[in-house]
C-alpha cells in the first residue's frame, strides 16, 4: 500500500476526472503476504434488497446487447426512477492479501444478471482517504485495490464527486465477468474487455427515505456541491458498479461520462469480520 500524507482539508474532488478508474497495476500477494493474511482479518458479507440506479435520459444512441448504454444517468440524485429488483450479493475478502470473491445476482427489465469478481486491481486514482496523525492531516491511499475504513468520493480526491463523501468499511476494484440471461455480457469497449471494470463499496447510507441524494441544507445533490453532501451513518449499503474503462471521448452519460455504466445497490447488509490472530 502506498500512502501520501497531505495537510489541511480534503482537496476538491472536482479536480479529479469522473472517469479516472482505469486499472494500472495488478496486486499479487507474495507467499509471505499470504502467511501474514492468515493471521489477519477476513470479511464476509451477504446483501439483499436490491435497487437498480439507471435512468435513460433521452432517445437511445447506443446499447449493449439490447441494454441502453447512452444516454444514461447512473446516479439519479433525485431518486425519481430507482427500481427495486430481486437480487442478492455475497462477498468473501482478505483485505491484507487483496484476495477473495464477489458474486451477485439480480433481475431487471432486461433479464437475469450475474457478476463475479476474483481479481483485485488498483485504479489510477487514489483508493481512499484516512485521517492522519492529527486533525490537520489526511492520508491519501494509492495503489491498493482493497481498502478498509476509508473515505471515498465527494471532495476527497479519491474517486469522482458523483456522490457525497462516504465512509467505507470496505472498497474494492478489479475486472469482473458479467452475464445476462445466462450468456456472457461482454464489454465491447476499451479497457479490460471482454471483462468490465468493477467497483464495490460497503458504506454508510447516501440516500434519504425517498431515495434522494441531498446536501446538508436539503437540496438535491450535484457535483458542484461535492463538499456539502448528506450521509446517513445509521444505514449500511453495498454498492456494485461495472463499466468500461475511461477513454478520451465524451458521451451523453452524465454522470459519469463513460460509454456504459451499470449501478446496483443492496440495502440489507450483514457482515461478519473474523480476526485470525
């Protein structure tokens, strides 16, 4: 894990590209790291109560296997078109060795989806922020594809400002295999094709009882208000997204401006943490 300590408050997330999630290095644990991992922490999770967050915002300009790709809003801050669906997710992670498995199944209007991830790879952007040695400093984590107890998004500079600054118990990045109705749902774009760039988070809540993402003053959230987002520490949510890798081209997808982005969350989350000391 590479870390940098920065004094002062969180840097503006607006300076970070919304699409800065391209994988740059594979984290492979050495035998010594695996040995240490056996004495470390093992995290298990089961989540249900799924919701798909994808709102088509105009005439469909592009699709993948019949699923609209553009123009799509994959965060729907107002919560106007969030769709409850049948689904569940399971996770088994060793956050020291950066190993484990993430599996999810859900159904939407296009059919039955599966997601499987067994490799964890750091993106090009920082993967979390922790408080440093005092209240005036922060530790920016880089090159770690599985992070625990960190802040992401908002104005952290770690991930884009597409949602408020969130405390995460666990976050992961890496290539994932996706199927739709039993057939491979391959990535036709750039990046880890035919796999997709996957990202998951177990975090505090980000939406109110009506499904809206808001600021601390009650407004609907937007990226210009990335430092004013409201969160709900009493809630626990598992977020799962998959998408193509960012390229130089722009699309009508905002946010984020990728060619394809799929976002599903699970709001009933059970976690087991085992300490193998």
